[in-house]
C-alpha cells in the first residue's frame, strides 16, 4: 500500500506495511549482484492519520538546512 505524504524533500516512494510508513530506496548490491532495498521508517499510519517519528523530522530539518540561501558577509565578492 502506498501513502501520499506531501513533503517536497521526499523523492522516493513512500510505502505503508502493517501500519508502519517508510521511504523505500532501491539500490544495486554489486557484491551479491542483485537489487536490494533500504528503508527509512518515518512514522505510523493507522488508516486515517499519519504520525511522523523523529527520523521524519530529522530528514525535514536537513532539507530545510540545505534549502536556505548562503549568507555572505561584506568583502566576499570578486574583485576585477
């Protein structure tokens, strides 16, 4: 079952299994020579409401930190 979570920082598929919501990240395992999956659990879903956990909030804070503009002080520009 897939669940729609409206967050711009989630680019992978969000899945729900037995009430647990996770981000599915497929990758190629070169050692075993087969596809595998990594999952990041981001909360619980009881059928009506999504309850995020601390991993969800940590990923959201990381996205916010990366999307902030770089602050430059005086004298950091180029001279010709």
